[in-house]
C-alpha cells in the first residue's frame, strides 16, 4: 500500500542517518585507541595540526606573539580622512571669499540663522566629516593607538625565523599559504609582548663608557631557531675583554718615564 511504503522509506532514511553517525563515532573512538601516525599527520597537516597547533607553538614563547603594525596603511587612512576635511575646508574658504567680493550681491556673512543655503550644506558636510575624523575615533584615538604600537619593538629576525621554521617543518601546509605570508613583512612585524632586558644590559646600554658598537652589532640570524635569552655574563665578559685589550694598547703607547 502507498501509505505503508512511504512510512517504510522514512524509517530507512532515519536508519541510514543513525548508521552514519555510529560510523563517525566509531572512527573517533578508533583514533583515541589508535593514534594517528606521523605519516598520516604529514599527509594532511592542515587537518590534524592547523591553527590549533600553530597557536599552541606561538603561545609557548612570548617572543613568538608578533603581528603587523600595518604602519603604511594606517598612515594612509589618517591622511585620507585629513585630506577629505581639507577639501571641504577649501570649499568653505572659497565661498567666504566669493560672498565677500565687492561686485557681488550683498550677503550677510555674520549670521548662521540666515546664512546662504550653499554654505549651510557645506558646513553640515564638514561637521559630519569632522565627526568621522575625530569624535568617531578614526583619527584621534586611532593615531594614539598607532603611537602606542610604535613603542613596541620590531620583532627580531631570530623569532621570525623560528616561526618560519615551524611552517617549513610542516611543509608549509599546516596553515594556508596566504595566511602565513604576514611573516614576510619583517619590518612591519612587532612583538606584542616586549622582551624584558636584564638590569645589567640596560645599565651597559645607557653608559657611554660601555656603549661599544661592535658589542651590540646584530649578527645574521642562523637558519635554525634559537630560544636563549641575552646572557648578561657573556656581555660582561666581552666588555672586560675589550677593556683589557684597550689597557694594553694604552700602555704600549705611553712613553716611558726616566
């Protein structure tokens, strides 16, 4: 009978859905009992590692948390808004000049209540643009935020290299290629968490006596990631060695007495 067949078909569809969910649950259980092999992970790193693995790696060291300043684009946005205000300002000045010309029909330039419609509309456009420029935080607060970002140090080549090596170790396939390209903007990257300098290093950098160019010259970053921090004892040892050489040099160039 038709009614019976329709009911039977519905039950068959529901049964198939239950079977599909059961198979998926079995696969999940099988994975917990039989962990993925390295070959399986390497075959699909975008599935088994992805952003979860990448962010876990970034979270393992504060120095790895780096993002772009977008310095050029940010400056362009502010300058664009500024220019839009300037264009309207020039139009207002042009109107004021025209309404003040002797040969023109007399216009009352000392009233807002009975002003010319053209100038009223222009002032309203200026008001809205100024609001966009400042009150809506697209300029004042925006600029302050950019100034605050500027205070953060540029990400070190060593830390950038560590993140790039992570992508290399996953065949550049764990994260979408376009989404890992931010690491190529090395001059625009900054460390969200500034690296704390040791008290001894800060003292040496402030002192004119110990500010020696070759001691602070940054070498080309190595190919492999390094995770050690500045060692104050190594800096002190290098300073002492330089002082000793300098002392010998001064003694050799001092004329003998007697």
